[in-house]
């Protein structure tokens, strides 16, 4: 017989001597009485002596046994397999070990092990402790959860070898998938109802348990045991976001980056410093100072990219105390900086003076880009709509349609292709725009542009324009209404408008809108990461929309950019607004260059033959295969081995593109899951045990050989016997 | 007339009294009478034989009559018997039975010799007990006449 808590048993053995000790103490604590009637006393004493001794010893033995039985019961005794063979027979039991190999399991425990190392140790102990004839399955819980063996195996050596080779991932825990997979593995096992157990060996970090998803899909699971191997102290400082605050204008022009740092522990964190580097050249060190528990801040800092091309900004925590998880102390941001930004402006022919043309003010604003740099940043070309069909669009990073009345179907198709391949399109709608045409061009048929009739609706466009059900109602002139219409900047923190939020001195908020297209919408303020409304009018109608489309971006302004549409060009904010707008449309390809672990890296290629010349390199310089695939009628190189965070490279001939892969943010919160959440997710009968030693206990808990119940019955019997013996002695007295 | 430290030799005391008193006397014996009851009965018989009228009054402590002890107690014998450590609660019944049996023997032996036998509890006022006994005895004498 073995005991789950031998320490408790030792304590119980010690406590069992208490009745004897009390008896001996009482024997020393008697009163003295002078006595004359000794003749009766001696006679009575002689006759009672035997009964008294029997009563004494019986009570003593019963009380000692009762204490011992109580100790044995809470020490949770069980029989080993050898002992089971003669005592009883039982049916086979199938177990599945769900090994949490998510990012948070890299946290460091007090004993110097990572949580993952402790998990492997606990799982190995479970494997070695099961009976011969029982099956064990193995499931990896990191997203996407997967089964490491098809069905419960009886080969402990093979299972241990699989676990030894397993490495902790940088993904989040997929509890729902893991439980579903465990359920599937159990359904392929031999055990019948009542003998199917799942062990989740995890740090039980609360943020990663989606209760409702986990609670379903447990049909073939009879019992879940959670083995908590996480650290006791769970303080963690996480650097969980690094992004551009404003679009990159060009080389030599400073850009602003913003990072988010959070204290996810229960103690204040002091003296935190964050080091910013650009392409491994150490930049500034940002002192954070004190962070209270649960507090997060988003400091900003300026960085400058000295040359055009691919760059990486890295932010890393260099000093902090009470930080058990190092994997989220560093974040990378890949940025593409263009040497020049070729821009194509399309505006209608006009008899009016040059200054009255629809994109005159934008053209002037773009010239000021050169004033912010020593270099010739832009190459602006202006054409008439009729020339659009013959123009080589791929030579430009951004195309601006300024109050173009109509767009031919051929031009619509070419513009769509252009955007899908990575171009930026800005559509400014002035009063000359043909409403029905643009309704069809932008929003009709729930596809952009509808006229192409090709398959493959872009998701981002659908997210914005299909669910929003936009309708281009009519052009509203300011003189129709008594009230003056102005722009209103929603507080979104978006890079294009972040500089203007909360400021009135630059004029964006004061600019009067003289005419605009009334865009009916049910979308409200919905802003998805890749699509949404960036700017409103004061009457809450949308003024600026944007969406990703393929590798490019589309921005729609519901008013024109000339002085006849709005007074904005006359305001100081116009130039930075225009530069940000163009830079945003051109894109730093940020969404494509910065992905989370497990997401693919995508780069446009010219032909299938590029497969041979394209090489993918991981953070440690190791090369991985790259596949050439068709996406949205374009050929792209896809690199999928992004399981480790860091800086990746895609080499195509002499060109090298940098990518940043960062871990998911939701693994940084290591705080222990609330017991209520655990029970809601895994069922009310879930058992939570701690560490490797208790993991073995869990193996025995569900079996009929558990003897704690027997010990409890014995205890009850002994208490009844003690009561009878004491009463009996009393009645004789 | 009988008492003091050490074991009381009841038979010898009774015989000595019987021999010393030459005329008929009323002999009142006040004692705990802890000894062999047959000795006491023979002593009473001797006194009666010599024409005396013995009255046996057994004087006992209330504790000796009720044995009220609950916790372990070491009884220290007063008349040369060593200490006895025991659990009074578990032997009280036995003790009281022994005491009652002794009194029964004494009472029967005294009455067979037409001698009075009474038990006096020291917790009661001795003068009251004696006067009440003497009144009862006087009443009984009148009835006999």
C-alpha cells in the first residue's frame, strides 16, 4: 500500500500516540486521599481491577486506532498494481495527457526549471505510473492543438521519447482544441465509460481559458485532472506591442514608434528600462520607472531610418525585477522605407485656372515633402482620366483620383489589379463625381470594383463595405443647410490622424466642408484592424474610409481636396494630413511585414520560377522552404515556418526583405485562473493538483483501489466502538 | 473507648470491657468498627453474656459512605495498609456493595444479641443524632413494658 501524502501519514502516526500520552499524564496527575475504610476499598479494587484495565486499554486502543485511521484516510492510500492483482480486477483505463507547450510555459519557476520542463517531468511520471494494459494518449495544447499519437498507446518508452523531444512553442494555449482532440483520442481507445481520464499539465494561466469553447466537446471524457506546474510567483512585465505611430515619410525623416509595456504581476515593478534599436544599432534607452500591478503604459519615441529599404526596430526590456517570463520582453517591428514615392494624380481636365483644379492643393502639399528631407522623395505625375487606361500603373506607389466624374470599366479592372498587387489608391469624391457610377465602383455588388466580375472577394473590403452596407446617397452642398459642417476626428489613435487628435490649433477640426457625399451606413464607428472609418463629419457621417485589398490599400474621402470642397487646404494641418494620407496609402507594408508566431510571411513574386531564387531565413539564420502560391490572382512567395519570434528574411536574388514575427500577447498574463472559471470550463468534478509528485496521485485517484474511503469507514466504526466502550465503562461505574 | 492510631483490636477491647465491669452496665461503643465483623459480634455476645446492655454506634465519614470520587485517586490507608491508586469512578459500585454487606452483617449480628446497632454519619450533628437515638430507644422501652 502506498500513500499520496506520506508526510500526513507520519503526522498521523505521531498523533496516534496522543491517547497513550494523555493516559500517562493523567496517571501522574492523581489526588491523594487519606482513607480509613481500606478493607472495603481493597476488596472493591481487587474485584474491579480486571474490568478497569480492560476498559482502559480498550478505550486507549480504540482512540489510537481512530486517530490512525483518520490520518490514513487523509494521507490517501492506494494499492500498487501488484497488490491490486490479488485484491481485485478492474477494466482498462485510457488516459490522455494534454501537454501545455504554449509560450507562457517558458516562465521560470522558483526551482530553476521552466514550467514546461516541470510539465514534461510530471507527464513522464504519469506515464511511468500507469498500469500495464492502460493506454495513454498525448496532445499538444499550443495553438493549433494537435494529437501527438493517434490513439492511446501502451508504450511508455515511446511516449517518454516524444515528450523529451517536444519543445515549448511561442503560441497561445488552444484549450478548446486540446480538449476536443483529447476527446477524439479517447474515442479511439479501448476503455469503456468511466475509464477515460484527461490530464492537463499546465501553468493554468487564467487568460487563456475560453470557458464556453472548452466546456463543449467533452463527451468521451469521464474525468479531467489539472496538474498545475506553473511558478508560485507569477509576476511578469510584458512588452506586448510595438508599432508605428505615424507613417514613414522617407529616409532621414524621423518617424514615431509607440510601444506598450504592462505589469501583469501583483507587485509594483520598479526601474524598468526599455532599449530601442534600429537595425541592431542601439538607440535610446527609455526609462519607465514605476509600474503598478495591472498598469500598462504606451510610451512614444522617435526613430530615423537613414536609408531606404528594409529595416527592423527592436524594443527590449533591459531591466526589471519580478519578471518570470523572458519571451515577451522583446518586440520587433519591420518597416519598409521607400527611397522615392512615385505618385500618380488623376484629375479632370478643366478650363479653370490651375489653382482651381481638384488636386492642386495636394500637389502643393506633396512638394513640401522635400522640405522635410534633403532628398527628392516624390515623383508626382498628373494625368487626365482619359489617360488612365494607357498609363503603366505599377510604376507608382500611390494613385489619387481627384473628383474624377467617371471611370471606365477597363480602368476599374486595372485599378483593382493595381491595388491587389500592393498599390495604394486614394479616391477623393468632389461634386463632379457621378454618384451611381461610384456606387457601383466602390460599393455595388459587394465587390471592388464590381465591373471586373472576377471571383475572390477580398475579406477586408467585405468587412468594411459589405457589413456596413454603405449607400452613396447624394452630394450635399453646404448652402443647403444653415449649419456649418466641419470634420470631427474620432479618438482612434490611428497613425494618419493621431497627430491631430485633441488639437484645435492646426485647423483640421475647424476646416469647413462646403460639399460632401452623403454616405448612408449602418456601420457606426466600427473600425477593424484592416478596415474602417477614420474621419467623420460633425453630423456623424463618414468623411474617410479605408480598407486593405490584397496587398494594397484603398482610402475613400467623401469630400474633395480642393478649396471648393473644403477649407482644409488652407489650414496648417493640411500638409501633414496629406503627407500622412499618401504615406498610409503607399503603406510600409506593415501588416504584411509584421505577423504573429505561426502566421505566414508573404511576398509578391513575378513568376513561378522565383521559387528557385527565393530563400527564407529564420531568426537564427536557418533556411526554410518557401512555396509560390496564387493569391487574389497574384503570385506570392509564402514562408510558413514562423514558429519562433524574431527577425526573418526572405531573399529574392539580391533583394532581401526583413519581417518581424512577434509572439501573441495573450500569453503574457500568467495569473492563476480563478477556480470558478476552471470548473466552468472543465466541469465541476475537475481535480486540480500541484506539481510532479501529485501528478502521480492523480493517476490513482480515479481507480477503485483508492482506499481513503475504506479508511473513512474504519474511522467511523472506531468512533462508534469508542463511544460504546466509554458509555459501557461509565455505566459500570 | 476504642480508637486511636493503628489497627483496632476490636475483639480484645470488647473482652476487656466485659471482664472489667462487674455490675450490669449500659455499654456504648463508638467506633468505625473497621475490622472483622465476627469479632464485633462475638464481643457483643460476650458483653451480653456478662449482663451488659451494649449499644453499637458505627461512626463513619460521609465520604466513606458515599465514595464521591471521580478522578484517579491514591487512597492512603490509615491503619497500616499501603497506598492504593485506583479509578474510583469505575469501582464505586463495588465499594458501596462491600460497605452495605458489612453493615448488613453487623446489624444482623447485633440484633441477634438484642443489641442496638446504628450508623452515625459524621457530617450530621452528633448531639442531634444521639438525642434522637436515645428518644427512640426510650419509646421502645415503654412499649416493651
